């Protein structure tokens, strides 16, 4: 990854966050939710952010640090806002955690 490419990618990410903040100017909770959905529940965005930070990407790494009780809510958020692929990948990754509920 060239340094120019990394800078451009970082600028693009910051611009996206600024746009969300402007869209939800009067709703900080909505802004936070939208940013989490876009940056953490969208697999493509998470992959890009991991690459930008030099971190290995693993689809299920997000779930290991969360309380199991929140996982059904994550499925709902992803199903309502993400694509079918993100929902399916999340569902497959969550099966072991959901069995514990």
C-alpha cells in the first residue's frame, strides 16, 4: 500500500464520517448508530479499515468482544441496513454464539 494511497483512503474515511455527522446533526445517537453500521457491520468497510490500519481482518473478530445478548440486535441491524452477503456471513459466524443463548 503506497503512502499516497493510504492518505487518500484515510481522507475518504474521514469525509464519510463528516457526512454522517452532518446528516445527523441534531441526533448524536443516530449518527453513532449510522457510523457503527457503516464502519463495523459492513464487511467491506471493516476490511478496508483493517487494511488501512495494518490489522488482519477476521469477520468474526467483532463478535468475540461483545456480550452474547447483543448479537440478535446486531443481526437485525445488519439485516435492515446491510446487504444479504453481510447478513449471511454474520449469521454463519454467530451460530456458535447464538447456540449459547
